[in-house]
C-alpha cells in the first residue's frame, strides 16, 4: 500500500501475518519535516482501518486483531504532533498500553 500524506505527516502500513492468511496492517506515522517516527505499531495486533484529516488533526481508526471489538480513534494533532486517545494526551512510549486500556 502506498503511504498517505496529511500535511507534514506520512502514514504507511507495515503488513504482517498474525496467523495463516490473517494479515494486520499496522500503522507507522513519520513527520516528513525531520524524519521523526511519531507512532510505530509494527509487529503488533493493531490494524489501521482508516485514516482521515480534520482541520486540526489526523485521525487513525485502529482495530485490535482479531477484530472482534470496536475500533478506537487515535488522533495526532497537527500543531504539535501530540497523540490523543479518547480526549486524553498519551505519550508515544505509552501508546500501546493506552490502546489496550481503551479496548477494555
């Protein structure tokens, strides 16, 4: 899949096989201005369902494999590249734990 570009952010997916013929397309988000990786869920259970841009953020709709629960919306604010989950700022190093908690 080709990377998508929103303002200064580039979103690519890193496909990997979770089980035989069960693929997860994990997102990776890079700031194109300096090459800094803002989010990298490669190799994990989080599948990028969709991505879209609002006036202030890029929103990633993520679903945890095997996909039997509702998807979660992770926002990346364009002004400062901060990560937001359910209205709460999340540090990049804590994102996987925060996603797990949000999934319940």
